[in-house]
C-alpha cells in the first residue's frame, strides 16, 4: 500500500519516509515508533508514534478478533523439505507465518536443506510446495546456483526457470543484514515471494560483537531482526527459514562432563524462532538426523534423512517403512 494512502501523508512526508527506508505502509506499520523517529529524523517521539498509528489504522491491523486470528492461521501453508520423514516430524513441512530454525555443526546439512527448499517452495501447493518465489539472504557466501540447478534438474523441473525465481542477496555485515530486511517487505509483496531464507542468521552478529560487554547490544539488534522477520512471515503469509550455528558450551552441566553443543544466539533466538530443529551427522552415506527440540505445537522427536544429488530425501530405510505403511 502506498504511503500517500495514509490520511494526512502528502508527497513530502512520503518522500521523507521513503528516503528513510519505509517504502510502504506495511513496513511503517510494523516498525517501532522509536526506530521511525531515528531513521526519519523526527524531533519528537509523538510525531513518529502518530504516523505509525495512522499506518496501522490504514491497514486495519490495530486489533483483530480471535476469529480473525483463526482465519489467518487457516491460511497457513506447508512446504515439503523433500523428505517425507522430515516433513512429518515438522507436522507436514515448513510452515508459513512462522520462523523455522535449523541449527547444527558445520557439514550437518543446513545449507543443503536451504538449497533444496529453494526448489520445493516453487512447486504448486498440490505438489507440496508454496507456489511462490524465494528470497535468499546469504551471509556466509555458501549459496550455490550450480547445486540448485542440479537439485531442480534431478527433480524434473526446469533448472533455468527455477533459478530465475530466486532473488539472492549477499550480506556483508549485520547492519547490511538489518537494512536489507527493511526492503524485503516491498520485494516479497511485489514478487510473490513465499519463502525467505537467511543462511545463517547469526554469523555476522557473532563475528562483529566480541566480548561480554558487547553482548547486550548484539542481542538487542538480533531481537529486532528476528521480530521483523516474524512480522514479514505473518503479514505476507510466507515461510521464513533461518540457520544457526552450534556453539560449544564450556561449562557442561553436572553429571555431564563432556563439553556440550548448544545453539548460538542465546535466549533471543530461542524465543523468536517458532520451531527449532537440530541437525547432526549420522552413520551411513549422506545420512543426517533431525531433532525437533522446541516447538509450540509439535512433540520432541527425531527422524533420519539423507543428502543426495536430489537435495534432501528420505533415507532408504525410512522409504521402506513408508512403502510398507502405505501397502497396509
Ligand atoms: N551434491 C551433493 N550430493 C550429496 N551430498 C552433498 C552434495 N553436496 C553437498 N553434500 C553434503 O552436504 C555436506 C555439506 O552440508 P552443508 O553445507 O549443508 O552444511 P552446513 O550445515 O551448512 O555447514 P556450515 O555450518 O559449514 O555452513 C557435505 O559434507 C556433503 O556431505
Ligand atoms: Mg552452511
């Protein structure tokens, strides 16, 4: 929705807001007034609060009934990961209006899963996809167009068209990461993006904020980032997938004297992600284990899948079990 559609906003105010990165009413409505004040250079917080409130009213999103909320959740879609076992562990696949976090050691398959989702998200809903395009934020420089080409071809899709439907954004700093997310609202709405990937959400934050004294600043910024991601997912009914790194815990719990791995990002990521999945290597070629360890509506559980030329798919024994079940 154009900024000029907010009552009282003319060309000059709209320009000021646009120059500050608030490209449309949706972006403005979901931004804290304090941030609007700073970015658009308002002297008084009240002025920023008024404009944000006007944007919310223009969108009609200040209050909703529980019934409207129920209707909104009914619009949720699910995207297949390529593995039936992993889909059912996730309650039917990756969900829209939510953030799904995959965390694990290097080589655990996080990026491979993201690259596979770039392809499966483009499938029609009746084929298990979201029927939309993909926006991919690559913070580690590990996006591989060759690999996406291979996954698309192996799955019988047109690889060139599949690549055309993915918008790639290479991120160089945490500030850059924050800035580009502000622009994502418009991009996603315009280009029918149904899946946003951030691989990984944490690397710049971890790399830039060193030492205990910087931790509070880092966490505050990360919190803002995650909340914006969730609003994007809710407003545009799209799926957000983030990856996170594992970090070694130097102070293992009593009774467990081995150093333990835990997800980086602390409580902020723990609260902001809707569903959290731990990935680890398993014995056997390409095999990986996924474990749901935090979800508002799924039980904790594990499954095995594997990484192959097709991307992510079921491990052979899971395939056999599926077949036996369907024959019964
Ligand atoms: N074409 C392929 N066919 C089969 N397996 C592959 C293929 N490409 C990559 N892999 C597997 O995927 C693994 C790499 O996984 P991935 O890059 O997803 O890890 P990651 O969890 O993202 O790690 P990091 O934390 O370093 O980013 C490789 O070790 C290899 O086993
Ligand atoms: Mg990776």
